[in-house]
C-alpha cells in the first residue's frame, strides 16, 4: 500500500468504521427498522398471506419475501411493483427487487435518532424511479405527503404512473425547483451530494433551504473517509476512474493518490465526468452537461463552508447508506 494511503487511514481512523477484528466494516444495517417492521407486522397479521422468514434483519426478511412470494400475494400486501423496464433509471440493490427497504430504513433510523418525527411533507430529491418513495408510501402513507424530483423525464413519468400516492416533478440540473418556499418538513437526498461539484452543491443547498420549512430537516449523503478507505482497502466501488477529468487516463492508484492529497490540503476533492455517456443518470437528461457532476468527496469542515447561513448541521453518521456514504442531517433555523 502506498505510504500516502496508510497515512490517510491513520489520520482519519475516527471516521472509518471497523469490525471488532479490525477489518473495514462493509455491511451496514439500520439500528431500527421503522418501515420494514410496520410492513412485516401487517403481513404477519394478514391471514391471506404467506409468512416471511422468522430470522434475520427486517429488511432482509422483507426483501426475500418480495422475491419469493407469488405475485397475487405481493399485490395483496401492497408490494406488487416490479423492476422498471431498461430505459427507466434504476439502481439495483442487494436483492433483485424494486423496493429499497434497507436504505429507506437507514434514512428513517437516522431521522428518528435525531428526534425527528416521520410526518408532514417529504421531498425525495434525486428520487430516480421512486424506490424510496414506494417504501415510504407503503409504511408511512397516513403520516407523510410524498413528493419527488429528478432530472430524468422518463423516470418521473414512470414514477407518477406506478408509485401511487407520491407526486414527482422533473427538475433541471440547476435550481430552482417547481415548489413553493417552505413547502417541506423533511427532505432526503441519497447519493446526490456525492456527485455535485462544490459550486453546484452550494447552489442546491441554498435551494434546499428555500423549500424547507423553518424547523424542518434535510438529510443527505456524502463521500467521506470511510468511502475512501473502502476504495483503498477493498476496491469497492471500482469505477472506471479514467472516465473522470483531471488526467488524460487515470489509473486507480493515481486517482486515489490525487484524492487523498487534495482532501488533506483542501478538505474536498471533485472530478467531473469527461462525457455525458459515462454516467447513467446524465444521459437520460435533456441538454445535460458534465461540468458539475462527477465524484465529490468532502470533509465536515469544508461542508460547513458550503452551507448557507440558516442551515445548521445537527447530525452526522459515518458509512451508512450504500454501506459507504456518510449521512448528514441539517436543520433550517
């Protein structure tokens, strides 16, 4: 291992989650499962339905049930959505099902741990085809009024047709959103600020502040030291680094060495995609450009400089969604 990598891991040891034996933790789970426990309880109480496995994490039990239950059973349980067709953006999880039970519960767990009630108006910013909204609707449909926003027209059309009880709109690559000032109690954005450039991140933080109610909360994910450690130690993820700007043809180690050097010196690291076609989200967006969309890594101190006055960090958890991303919660004061 390069000396620079070893030094980075030592410097940021407190921001890297490890197993008791010292190995990098690579499989994160919610401490509580607010959505899955509700849904499982209803399935168990319904005499018409076959029962899920008795053991395991709630998200795994529910995911396996959706994979194996006959279609009529899934429809009866309100879990009948299939994976969208290939032209619709969809990010598969551990299980080949539409619903993102694990990461939705991770978000809900973090919100509840911060003392935030799961009720009111909620926006999923960067909602894609609605995996999280579908779970939220199924588990918290009576408490939440659900909205989504995503730049891909086809994803939004599919979502509005198939995820009943949620209302989604097409957003541009730049603000504003077609929502009123102070419309939302809660905003979530998974794997969005992991891609924004610093300037785009600042613009969109200001827009989140505009549409968030006073006293409302915004949860989002970032790439932090735990994600960098995963790339160094496990090669997870292993993208085509040569598809990013900054070098004619990046190697893995060359990119990561540049990352750790700049993260130490500046507190962040960003490289944009060289071409629209290199990223599945971008090629679905009309008139997309790559200048402000790529890979972004950010320290807590630098993140504070990106937030507009009036948004305050109230929580940070390391390596949570997607097993690698840090989760932040900010409050509009």
